C-alpha cells in the first residue's frame, strides 16, 4: 500500500493542475467584452401621435424615414445636415442648429414667436 501513495499523490497533483488550468481558461473566456450589442437591449420604437390641449385642440405628429419629426400641426420640419428648418403654414418660422447628440443647441427665429400658455396632457 505504501508503494502506491507516491503514484496516487502524483496523479492527484496532475488532476489538480488540470482542474486549475480548466478553471482559468473558463474564467478568462467568460469575461470577454460584448462589442456586438453595445450593452443596450433592443427596444420597440414608440412615437407620440398626437397632443390634446385642455381646450380640446388636437395636434398630430408625422415622422420621416429616419424617425425624425417631419410635421407637427401646421409646422413642417426639413433637415439639412445639423440644421432643422421649420415652416409654419408654409412660411419660414425658425432654424435650429443641432449638436452632435442631436439636441437643439441654437434656435434662430425668423419671425416673431407668439407665446401661448396652454396646458397639455399626453395620452397613448
């Protein structure tokens, strides 16, 4: 029995090294970067279709092929690079400059802007 112990210990050491190597390989492969999806799950596109004011007026939205607002009520939106030209009732109204994130960074009114104080409620 004593003659088998060194062989058993050698076999156990080999087995331990094999298990340790397999653990290391699995650990490193499980922590790879996820470059394909960017970590953002796909979400369903949802659009605002209309806004109803407290006075009962309804303003509807239309969108272009790139999912940008193309029409809101009597206003039309045309896109030219990082500029958005807005017309109201076919009259030039304003130009917006968009930043790299797509947000308006500058609004240049082309005519006097009337100020309204309506309360609006969003519904599905």
